[in-house]
C-alpha cells in the first residue's frame, strides 16, 4: 500500500485564533498594562502630553515617591466609602443570589421531584439577566418614586384603608400624600438595599443556569448509586452534587466576585454618586469620577483601578485555594515526592 501523507490541521487552528489574539492584545492587554503605567505618572488633564514618571525630575512639582498616587487614593475618603459600599452591596446581593440559585438548581435537577414546566421556569428566572441595566434602573425608579410610585401608591392605599387620612387632618391632599409617602431614594439604607436587590434580581438566574449546566454533566450512575445507598435528597445534594460541580461553583464565585467589585451600571443609573450622601458610590463610580466629571485625574483613576485589580486577584486566589480539589492536590504532592526519591536514587 502506498503511504498516505498525513495532513496537519493544527496550523488552521492557529490561523483562526489570530483575530482573537490581536483583539485581546489591542483592546485588553495593552489597556491593562497602560493603566498600570499611568498609575505611576503625573498624568492629569484632558489632552495633556507633558506627563512624566513621578520619580523623574520632569514630574510636576519634582520627583515624588513611587507609590504616591496609590497612597493618595487609599487615603481618599470617597475611595474608602466606595470600597465599603461596594463590599456591602455585593455581600447583600451575593448571599441571596447563591442561596436561590442553589435552591432552584436542587429543585430542577432532582431526579425524584420531576418538576413540570421546567423550561418556562428557567426562562422566567433567567429573563432579568437579558434586560439591560438601564431598563431595570428606570423600572425600579418608577417603582420606588417619590411621592408617586408603585410602592408608595400601595402605602397610600393601605393608609386610606386604615383611616390614616382622618388622623392627620390635613386639608391639602398633596400634603397628605407627601406626609404618608416614603422617599426611599434619599435614605442611605433603603438605597443600598434596593440596589442590592436589583443586582440579585438581575443575576440569580444566570448563576442558576450555570449551576444546572454543571449538574447535568454529572453521570446519572453516581446519583443512582447514592439512591441505592439510601441517601435522601438533602444528602445527595450536599454530599454528591456540590462536590461534583466544584469547578462550576468556583467559576460562578469568581465571576460574581469580579462582577460585584466592578459594579457600576445599576447604582450609577439608578441613584448616581451623590444621592443620599453617596450611599451607593462604588469603586467603579469613584474611578469614573476621578477620570471624568471635569477632574481628569487619570493618574488617580488608574491607581484606583490597579488597587481594584490587586484586590480581585487576591480574593480570587483565596477562592481557588479554598475550592481546590484536595485529593488531586495530595496526588500531585505524592508524585513530586516520588520524583524526588527517584532522582536521589539515580
């Protein structure tokens, strides 16, 4: 038989990956590296071309300490407030988001439940993630409007039902409405809770779909073995399902962490950075205010972005370590020890 020449198709894979690589280098890697560099310069003002490294003699005001911009940002009261707000709002939306996502995942994937109409439920739960942040912000602004809004209309209706109008003895109906209605958007606590709820409402369906996809990939034989061994639904979920979707769970946690610390669109569009004394000012809103809003402190904005990046890397590394496969880690450790022993023996 004539030897057939083998065709190497790997080169086509490299060719198809070139557009992505070029796009990534141009629009992701270069901006990240450039942001790091700007954090160590005196770049301020739109169109300013006379900016220098802060340790150089040409820097504005002469040489400064290398981390001068970072120290200034960390000492900024608005940055500290933004960091606290971001962590608090993310925590308030992340805990119920994961709780509901895990609950619905357990419900939809349980072999013994056999929920009817799962497809419709999944679509309804995922739908808020498709709606744009601007639309959701406008919707909740209408719901919690003052003095007229859906929630305040309900409060006014209940007040009428219980005869509060008679007790107030106000002649002008508008005065009565203002006295009864509650201004949610000027109360710091209420504003934080609303923004946290909007974040939860928008993302719990996305988290649920990812977890369900992970559970579907588990071999049915594992669940059958658990049933034969007498495991109930709760035991099956916590002892079988969760350990098997550890990697998906890690992905969900890390992406939620990154998205939470980069929160911007909902708080910015719903409330802005000044309402209720900056109650929902987030880290990304602080970066925007430094770089824009007639400030153009690009060096400070870049320094704040780098600090955010470092925090995300540290927290993500902790999550990777906590959710690592301990059995696999032990095997790797044993292999390394075996290799060392073989090298010593040789």
